[in-house]
C-alpha cells in the first residue's frame, strides 16, 4: 500500500453509524484506534490520555439500532474527520441512500479535503455511489461481488484481493483484512512502535 497525500497528523477518526450497521465492525475499528490513540498519547508525554479523537458519527447525530438490535449512541453528527471508516451493514442499500442523503456529499467533501476513507464489505458501496471509485480498483465481501459489479460498472472490482488502495480510498472484505489495514494506518500516522504495541494488545496471536 502506498502513502498518498494525506494529513500528516491524525486529529480525528470518524466511524459511520447507520441503521442496521454490524456493530462488531464499528467497534473493532473503535478499539483499534482508541488503543493507538492512548499509546500515541503516552509516547508523546501526554500520560494516559488519547492523542486524537475517535467518534461514532451518525448523519443526524441520533442513536442508531444495529443489525442485532443494539442501540448505539452517536458521539457527533458527520464531521471533518481526517480518517473515516464505513462499516458493513445489513439491509437494502437503496433504502439507506434515501434515508441518509447527507452521506454522499460528506464523503465527496472529505475526500476532496484529503481525508482517508475506508469501506468494509458493503460499506464500500458508499464510496462507489459517491463516484469516488470510478476508474479505480476496489473490492468487497464475496457475497456482494455481483451486486457491486452491477451497480458500479465503472469501478474496477478485484475479486482476488481482500484489500485495495486507490487515492486514499481503501476497500476491504471483512474484519481480518480490516485488522491489517488498521495496523497499517496506525503505523503510518503513529509510527511502528505504536502499531506493534497495538498488534500485541489486540491481536494476541501476533508474535
């Protein structure tokens, strides 16, 4: 993966909260980056305090109900994050598009401003619908290959990869490839020692 032009300092990570989201995909990202923020803060002499924000954001700032009927409170509405995670969800994408018209212009604006945006499984549909993946390589979870290809014929869908990188737009198939991506991004922004510490703390089997 390459390190394109992006914020040199990570100030804010936002994880999108929508109805029918898979809570596990949201909270995995939150745990990774919160751990990294604490480690980075300690390394910078800030004591036991996070060095950057990690927020769950919903389009209207209201709580959402997950796929498994867990109520998840949003920290803020959509914001000006440096790094955005689009988790996997259950349900009809067209219904979500109609319900949340704020998401597509937000993604376009943040990408134009240099933010990194990552879509997990069908979370990548948001990137493609926003037009950000036109002519670029992408991937998704295998269950969504056919729908993705039919919806977004101008996107280069690579069914052989679990993780793709195009112009600060990352697509990944599921939680395992998400772990690889999060460690890579933590290394990129916080350095190798923080990334290695987070690997030890969260990925217990990593030596």
